[in-house]
C-alpha cells in the first residue's frame, strides 16, 4: 500500500522522470595520461555501470606543453574537437557519470564536445574530475551550462592526480540520490 501511495504521490508531483533505482548507468570519460581513466574504472565498478572512453578523431599531441597550448586555443575560440562515435545504445542510459581532467579550470575540450552534442538531453549527468592541484574550479558549473536539457548534479567529485580518496563512496551516494524520489 505504501508503495502504491508513494507511486501515486510521485506521479502527482511530476517526479516520474526521476530514474528508477535500476537505472541503466554509463561512465563516460576522457583521459590523456590515465588519471581520469583510473577514477572512471572505480566509479563503474562501484555503480555497476558500463564504461565508455571518449576518443578524439585527431589525437592530442604527446608533449605536455603542446597539449596545454592547444587546449588553451580551443577553449579561447570555442573549438569542440571531433570525437569518435559514442555507443550506439546511448539512448538506453538514464544516468551518465562524466569524467574529465581539468583543463584551464574547466572540463577538457573532448568532454565539452560530448556534453554539447545534445545526446545527453533528458538524462541525469554526474560529473567528476581529476586535476593537477587547482581543484575542480569551473568544471561542474560549466558542465551544467554545456549540457542543455540535462539534469546535472553539480555536487561532483574532484581528486588530485591519481588520488581517488572518497571516490567510491561519492559514486554510490550520487547514484542513490539520483535514482531516489526521497529528495
Ligand atoms: C591541457 C591541460 C590543461 C590543464 N589545466 C589544468 C588546470 O587548469 N588545473 C589543474 O589543476 N590541472 C590542470 N592540468 C592537469 C590535469 O588536470 C591533471 O594532470 C589530470 O589529472 C590529468 O588527467 P588525465 O591523466 O586523465 O589526462 C592540465 C593538464 C593539461 C594536459
């Protein structure tokens, strides 16, 4: 009875769009030197999600200085570099964790391409980042700006380099909150 009542209340409050507890979950991430990939694998393992590595059509330069210069230029002129196709079944996912290295205080440009593509519209998007000491900075606020029509949870996780302290607990808690009507 309690279940039926809460279902009816949920429908009346218009909260039917909240993903169910068995929501299909994806962890999409970009990485250049492996730190975000390490974090992404932990999030996927903790939440039982599928993994999707965002890859560039034209790979980034191998050298750090060249990487920072290209990223700076792309961010300044709004270039969204082409990425390889995302999974064909992307429509099936209700919740998408999105992992990125912090580049110049924001999400990396390949992740920006994915966020701005429109493919995540209507989904719950939960960002996490790894950084080199500057913290998440504008990453989470920018995720919300870029991902139009998405339900972005701006209480993201950020970690320095390869340190993943607190990540597993955060991932579990975030998914629970995103798929629960008890908010
Ligand atoms: C192009 C570029 C820009 C970066 N900008 C920042 C920054 O603004 N703040 C920061 O803390 N770290 C910055 N870093 C460091 C990375 O965020 C950090 O090393 C990250 O963990 C790398 O993740 P990855 O191994 O998944 O590529 C930058 C690195 C690159 C390559």
